[in-house]
């Protein structure tokens, strides 16, 4: 009984805060999705029109899937780029490990907005990449493809997320008992076989965590598309932001937000229910 | 294994990654010293004018002040709430623990844009005016999971029989927490606070929905990105903040390391 | 060609320790020559840091010697990586793959050799039967007790039918009772499969129980190689005598040498000892070692001619034996263990009593150092 009251006393303040400012807003948003009017001011109307409109407008859905696809691409490429960094730090860096780790994390301490903006300078038609390409004669006139495109969004967000994706992969690699790798060699594995059969499966939790680290924030992105994406690189997050900040159709925006949440939850569900991923990788 | 000192493929790869990671930042810093308003090459000569003009920009200074206040307040509250939650889940296995754990870590997997708009709806509905303060309330939500994770990983690192020892010596449970547990986990509390502060200080997406007519530094910066002539000054400000962040992070990292014996690996 | 299971020729291994700035080389194994005969239970015994684990890792291939050569079954292996050596290891912490079932762990080596799936499963099940874990094959390693994990590790290594099985303190993490049972079982399994076992331990009792042959190591050097009985009865130096069992070391002066027997003096009394020293001169100082249970106590007047006088300064009853501490005339202390004939303390001697101690010359040895 004593424990019960201590537990309750400790847990109540954070629980109440989370309820009021996290769960309640999500609930209110759900209620709003059934309302009408630009800011949902009509309290007494219950309508499914917003859902109908969302389902009937295939461009909304297409943008959602395309954004999910972009986020997926960003996450996968980030993992592919980050894994060798994490591997090098965990297994090869030796005494330089913490210095290299700091070196890779430091850029993330710069303002997020400015890091993205810097890519606008890098990719822009008067930017660094174009200048290099022009001066080396690889291209003859400034290429506009580099900026205001979906590729620009992907490149910029990969830049932003590689260090964060690297962290969970690194910590799962660090946790692998080095004896297991010796055991694999002892039982006849060449080094690539040890990697495929032991290191990679055991680092999968870190890879999955890294995937979510990148996937969830990029799915909700609206700033990067605004800065470097242009009309071509617009994402689903921009659609939601427009509904709230410009079009002022909050109920519609709520439906769109819930659709995005559904995508996130379905993906989480799939990735955690597929069973231990490591087992799937067993040949 | 080999004694030959050729850089390995791995080392070359790390070098390239670092080059790419730093290039955009170095580019920004170069432009903050460039004597020209447009951010294009060729450079127009060295100047400190953008740094000197910072002090005259009242709007920017008030944005910085707002960001500090929000960052400080939200991190303090998130650290307190996160610590309470962390102690509850690390020390008790009672009904409600699982539910609390699920809810408190959920903000980690929800895109910020959704957190922002849902709070926007709530504040409008309840009649809370939008301000820097309301943005701060939202920052507590995204900070709680991080604070909890940092503190609870520290709590599982030491046995709870220290609390029992304190109680055996006559302390009440709450005295034991205050006099034994909290001092032991104080480095984790500081680390949690610093991380939450850094996140809040740099957060744009949620704040952009909730600040109303107030500005935070990221919100101000975003508004200035459309006016190229003001950019060098924004970049100068960011360079100063980056330098401060880096030195404080490096100092705290150094303090953390020097506080413990060197690890042998 | 020789048919030794393992041969090390003049092997030295340095580790560089410390930061690069002040690199400092620590030798783990120094100029080691070692021959391990096939089919034997061979033990590397020594205190921690003596180089025994490094020796094992040199045989496994996890370490490459700084100089010298390694042969396994007569074939040079010095620079062959671990995955290409005909040896398998049972690791100290078992090193079972946490993401695989017990059966897949045991079949791992066979899978790497691309054996057909049915053969993998059949051989792995046989190996599990050998260690009496047949019913555990579908469990994950985390669901097993420490003793069971240890058996899985053993099965995983044995299933590959290695020429040599290397065991790195495999019983170290088990509790005493389980450890004793596993010692007997391991020895039994070794006799059953007939594979050469190279076993590393710091526990001298364990080594004596299980081994056909033991190499006692200290500071990277093999101090003595021999079967358990020889090591116990004829230790070549103070380290071996002290490390295996309990021993007295008595400072003496050599009086006379005759063949392999010598007379030594302590104070002004003389006593006989076996000469284990190569060059012994009358008048030189020497250390005599003698096991406590080989020393006899008597009253001063009933002692034989060669005996040392002393006084009992301590006495502890320990069940079957009584342990006496006898202080000799020159102040040296000697421990004597006397058996209690009927299980009750004989109390033949009491504290403070003046006594004489003596032994047969073949039970005492003059040491090399």
C-alpha cells in the first residue's frame, strides 16, 4: 500500500501533464475532424464530409504515399550511409573513438534551419556545387535541377539525419559481445560471414531504431520542402500546414493529420510485429 | 594488424562524411564574415560589421530572449516531470506502469507537425492565447521522453537498496529520494536539462504554430530567410550561438569524463 | 612429421599497452616451447596474468605471435586465421549467439561448412545428446541456466570434431557444486571423444582432478610440465610448490651432498633432503620445501637422529587433521598437518609445547631457486 501511494504521487504530475497537453489535444483533433467550418467553430455539427473529401481527393492520398516514399528513401539511404560510420567507430576507431564521435555530432549543434538553408546555398543556381561544376567544365550552364526539387529535399534531409541514425546503430554495435565474433571465427566464419551471420542480425535493433529516428520526423517535414523543395518537392506536411496556417480548414487538416498518424502507427506495428528481425535474416 | 600506415577505406569514408557534414557550416561561417549582402561567390572581402550590428537589432534580441526563457522553463519542467516518471517506472512495477511508459514515450514517434496543430486546436478551443508561453508548454511534451530515458538509465545503474539504507537510518521515503537518490543522479539531471534546452532552443515546427505574435529565435530566423539582405546578420547570430553551444557541450562532456575514472576497453 | 596435437616453437607474444604516446610493451608469453601430445587432457595452469589465456589464444589463432611458430598436428599455423584452423574453443563466457536457438548455435560450424541441413541437424542433435541437453534444442540461450549454456558451448565446439578443443576457464562462472560435477563430466567426455583438450584454469585443484598433463605457468614462462603426481611430489621451484597444494619453505645451509641426497642444517641441527638442484655446494644456502602432511611431530626425546627442534605456537583443529604451527629455533615457522586418527582431536601436543619435527629425505626437496 505504501508503494502504491508513492508510485501514484510520483506518476501523477507527469501523467496529468501528458494527458492535458498530449492526449487531450489529439482527442480534440479527432473531434474536430468531424466538424465543419474553417476553424471548426460550428460546435453542434457532426459530419463525415471531411473524411469523404479526403478519400475522394486522390491527390491528397498520392501526396501522402509519395511523402511516405520520400521519408522511406531518406531513412534507408541514411542507414546505408550511417552504418559504415557506426561500424568504423565501434570496431575500428580504437582510441580515436570518442574524438570521431564528437566530430560527427558537432555539426548537429548548429541551428536546424540554417543547416537546411546552407544546402540552399550549396545547391542553388549560384551555389557552390554549380560553381564547382561550371568551373570544372562538367556542365556549361548552371543546373536548376539541384535546387527546388524532390532530390534537393532528399539530399538535404539525409544530410540532417545521418548523424542521428548513426547513434542507435553505433550503440547496438557497441553492445555486441566481442567474444561472439571470435566464436564465429573459431567456428569457421570468414570475416564477411561473421558480419552477415552475427554482427548484422545483432545490430538490427539499432537499425530499426535508426529508421524511426529518420522516418517519423521527415514524414512530418514541412520546413525543408519550403526552403529547398519548391513546388516539386512539396510534401504532405506542407499540406497539413497549409490547412492550418493558410487555407484555414482545420477540420480537413485534422483528417489529414490523422491519416498521417495512421501511416506511422501501421508502420510501427508492422516493424515490431514481424517478429524478431534477426530471425528473418537467418539464412 | 598490419603495420603499414596507409589510411584504410573506413578512415577515408569517415573523412569524406566529415567533409560533407562540415562543408555547409563552414560555408555559412565564411559568409558571416563576407563584406556583401548577397550570399554568392566571389567573396567581397572581410568584415565584422554583421557581428557589430547584432546589438542594434532589437527584434532579434527579443527573439533570443524568448528562446532562452522558453528553453529554460520548458527544460526545467520537463526534467522535473521526467525525473518523477523515471523514478516511478524504474523503482515500482505496479499496474499503470506499462500504460504510463507507452504514453510518455509516444511523443517520440509522432511527427512534430501533428503535435503542433493538435495543440493549436486545443488552445483555440479552450481559449488560451497563443504566445511564447504556449510554445513552451508544447516543448515540455517533446522533452519529457528524453528526460525520462536519460534519468531512468542512470537509475537502473545503481541499486535501490541505497534508498532502503537511508530509510533504515530513519529517513522517510521522500527524504531518502531527496538526500540520496537525487544527488547520485544529479549528473543525469543536468544532462537531461541540457539536452531538453538544446532541443527547445532550436525547435521551429511546433513553435511556428503556437507562438502567435511572439517570436523565438528559430521563428525569427525563418522569417528573415526570405530577405536576403538581412541574412548575413542572422548567420552571424547563429555562428555565435553555435560557438556557445559547442563550448558548453564540450565543457560538460569534459566535466562528465573527468568525474569518472578512465575506462579500459 | 611429428604427430603432436600442438607444438609451439620459441613463441613470444608482446602486447603494446597504454596510449600511443607512451607505448609500452608487455610480454604475455616469452620464448615458449611447448609440445602437447594427442588425445590428452592437457591443462595450462597459473595465476591470472600468467599468459595461459594468451597461449590458448595463440593456438586458436586470435593472437598472432610476435615471434616464433605454431604447429597444429604438425602443420604450420602461425599466420593461419582462426576460421581456417582445425581447433575450436569453449569460451569463458560461453559466447553463445543470442539470436539463434540452441540447435542453430550447435549447428553453426556445420552451416558454415555448407553441410546439408539434415546432416547439420542430425550431428547437432547428437552433440546435444552427448552433453545431455537434447530436450533444450529449441530454446534460446537466454532461457538456459549457466551450466546448461556451458554444455551448449561445449557441444557447439565438439560437433565440428576439431583436432584440438580449447577451453578457456569454462567452469569459472559456475557455483562450486556444479563445477565439481562438470569437472568429472568434462573428463568423461574427453575420454569418450578422444579429442585433445587444452584447458586453461587458475584452479590447481581442478587441474589436478582432470588433467593427464599440466603446464604450470607464471610470468609468461612455463615453470614446470608434468603429470599431476610429479608436479605435486617433485615441484622444481618455489612457485610450483606454492601454487600446487600447500608447502613449507625452509631456509637451510647445505652441509654435505651425496648422490641425490643431501644433509642440510637449520641453526645447529641437521636433516636430510632430496637434491633437486643441479649444482649444490656444501656451505651454500638453499631452500627446502616439504608438504605439511609429510612432516612428523614428536616429543624431543623420542625423535630420530636428524630432526629440528621447535615450539608449537599455534594449533587449529580442521576435522580430519590438526594443523600445527611450529616455530623453529632460528625463528622460522613451519606448518605441520597431523591426521586425527579417530576423528576427534588427538591433542597429543598442546600450544607452547617444545617438540621436534622430522621427515623422510625423499619427502623434502631442495629447490632450484
